[in-house]
């Protein structure tokens, strides 16, 4: 591990001009590339006290052995050079795109004498019209197959085309009507070019004229009693409409735009991009990236823009919609405008259809990240490696086959609850999840809450292990019903974990350790995972265990912690909603949810129910005499609130159920 002071540039040696810098390790390999509006303050920030740096930045500067820079004239040039160097050197501490592949596009070679429709990847060529990109090549072929009924453009290779011209016989597509067969002179070169241009017009969204023309021709053929021709035109019309359904209109103003959305956590981020041309979604692509460097959402957006447009294979539309604007904005916008050759509007949508579509792209990004995590977690080899890495990092005697994680959730000290999630062999065991209400005290105290929950969980474990005496479920526990023993008792906490994880840092870990010590439990390993820096804290240690960012063990611990957080938040919201919607009938003894709803449905409002007699209440199905008397007595002791008054009209607002 190098000391950054050994290679720190001399004072005043760093220029204040815009530029790009590279950090190299002891072997001369480039490990990080960055850019700056002013090199001096940016590079100086790396050479402050290492303890004050972000952990990822601290790891980078202690791995490096030298720094060098290149001065450029403008920030736009810095942006371009940074992208070029990242592509050239592939630095380990820069953002990596895991799915950096080329996407297929539908291409029409208008630069040829006989234009051809085909699937293309890679750099765009001059004189070729592109549509897409598509997620899969088969999606292009499905669209083309539908379109060829009406626009029978050539799709064969140059070799097949030359062979057909030599023998004077078209290929199969020419015989079945899905190619105009220019190879044998059925149409001229000029007519075939016109056909290809009509194909491009339709794909670009100018569909109205073609549909109206086909419909008129169909009606005319039917009027002339040319029913076979009318049927063929009807089928052609249906094929075009099915092709249009694959690209529904999402923006009514015919906008050309690319929409970027991000879903991220502390370790990874998913980038999702929708390509809208002529108001229709013409393509979609996405990447998953490791957040190797310390980068925020705006930084990820800038990386995504570089990744998509920097290679020159993707045209820049008039609008680029993003979830956050890069800082500074002007160089990025100028760079995009230079690539397009015209002004580019880079902005965050605030309202209307574009904001709604951005929400859809965001949901796709979130699903992409979840799917990636699911695939990663389902791999047996990966799970085994993750468990072994945890065992090695925490110095456990064996891999933790059962991991339990606890999290506390509340809203400003109200509805304080806790969750317990269980992972066995690296996979969630949802039937073992448990949840708790914190009622040992009032107010907000996560440390005290953690102590209470750990105490209750392991006290119950000791009780079940001893298997002696009767015990009842305390009212404050809200655990879900689990498997039962032969005598009918709930078998909720029969198995201890090999590793106990708490959401939090030193204070939460200390509280959990104190609870275990008070119960005499010393055979359960304990750690805490602090969310801000993903540090692993052990009991009694002043410094955390820092797992590598690429560690499968850290990834598994993060999944466990996030699942506990999700489960706790869900329960806390349920409790809060129940408390806010609780009414006068909720506290009536013996009156469950079904009969409460039946009463309100029968009488229409609580006010009418309060005025009802016992006999009238007994008319409700399922309500007996004793229950009716209980309801009347419960409502009678409560003084109804003053009626609400409409201040504009003076009318009394009736109560609603």
C-alpha cells in the first residue's frame, strides 16, 4: 500500500487549466481516469488526509504510485479525452459496464443501387437508415416479416442477389410475394428505391398516408368485385397494424428523444434507456454497472451518456431526458450538440407525458437491477464463495449456513417495529421471517430497540430448547405463525443462527452483544453492517472490517440487510395505516373486520349506526343479540365529534363510512 505523499506533485506544479488526469500503480498500469474543469483543486483533493477520503477513493490513492495529467483547451475536449482513455486503458477504479454489448438495429441500405433491409450492429455507415436499437435480433425479423407484405423490399445478401440475376430466377421470397424481385427485373431500380423509401417512412412513424391508401384500394377492389385483391389488401392492412402495435405511440407530439433512468444501491446501478423516434418507442437497452468509484446519480448519468454516444455508433436525438443533470452541464450539452450537429436539449422532465414515460423507464431499470441480483444470488457457486468470504473475513470456524438479520423501523418515534429475516445457504427463507412491535418503552431509540428485540428472540430460543413448562405468546409479539410442535405450541425460534447481523454500526452491535451476554449465549457470531459506507462492525472492535467492493460476501450481507429493511418498512407502514384508519368500531370487543364492514355497509355511515337500536342492528347478517348490545353500549359512551361544516355554504357535511 503506497503512501500518497510519496508521489504528490510539488506545490504549484499542477496547472489550473481544464484537463484529464491518470493515476498509475507501481507497475505503470492506469487504475483511474478523471477530468476536471481546473486540475489543481481537483488533484489536490486526492492528497488530503486519507482518513477523510471516501473508502473507495482512499483505496485508489493508496493503490496508485504516480499521477499524470494532460491539459486541454475546453471542458468538452476533456470529456472526449476522458472517454477515449477509459476505453483504451479500462481502469479498475472507473465505472465498469457489465453488459457492454452492441445492440442490433434495423438498417436500410439506401446507399446501394438496390437497397436492402437487414439487421446491423456496430458503427453507423453513411447513407444507411437505421431504426432501433432492438433488444434482440428476432424482434427485428418479426417486424420485417410483417412489413414485407406491403413493402416487399429486398432482404437477400449480395451473393444471393447476384446468383438470382445470373440464373434469371428469383429466390423463394420473390415467389411468395415478400420481395419485389428486382433481381429479375420485375421492378426497376428506381421503383425499388421508392419502395425502400416508403418502408423507411412507415418505420419513421409516418403511417397515416399508407394506411389510408391501402384502405381506399381495398374498398375500391371490393366495389369492383375483385374480392381476392380486396382480401389481400385487408391482410396487408392487418399486417401493418400489427407492426404498429409493436411500437405504440407514447408521445403524441412526434418527439425524437432518448430517455435514461437509473436504479442504484451502494454497490451497483442499472441503466435503462428507451429510444423514442416519431413519438414511438423504437428500441430499448440497458446495462448493469459496478459502482467502483465514488459517484452519484449525476455522475452515473454522465458515464451512461459517454457509453451510449461516445463510440459514434448511436445518433443523438433532439432531446435527451435524464433523472439528474451532470455537473457542470454546459460541456456535456455542448459535446452532445457537436455529435448531433445541432442543438440538443438535455434536461429532466418535470410534467406531462414525458415524465410519465420516464417513470416507466425507471420501473424497467428497477426490474433490471432486481433481475440481475436474483440471477447473481441463485448461482450455487457464487453463494458458496460468498459464504466462504464472510467466514474468512469474520474469522468464523465454519461458513454461516443460517444468517439472521434484524432491523428497526419507525416514523419519527411512532409505530416502532422490528424485523427478523432468515437466509439459509445464501437464500431467503421467508417462512422463517418474524416481526415485532417495540413496546418496552416509548420514543425513538434504535439501540435500546435492538437490545429488546435480540433479547426476546433468544429468550424464546432458550425456552424452546429447554422444552419445559407452559408459556404463552406475549401480546406485544406480532410474529407470524410458523411450524408447530407435536403438542401444538408454535415452533418459532427453534434454530439459532450461525451469524447474527444487525443493521447499524458500533452502537447497535454493542446492544446486540449485551443482550446475548445477558442470556449467556456465546456460540452465535455477531456483526453489524453500516449502510453509509458498507462497513462490517464486530463487537469490541474500534475499526470496521472493510470487504472489497467486488466481494460476493459483501454483496450477500447487503442483500440480507436490505431484505430486513424492506420487511421492517412494510410492517411499519401497515401498523401506521391501521392506526390512522382506526375508527370507533375497531375497539368493540368481539367485532372483527368482516362484521365491522357488514355493519357499515348495512347502515351506510357511523352516524346512522349510532342512532340504530339493538333490534335494527340484529337484522345485519352475522350480528347476534349480545354483539348488538355490545356495539350499542360502545357507541353510546363516546360523544360524537362536532359535525364538519362547509365554510362556503354553511351546510353540514354528512359522515361517511
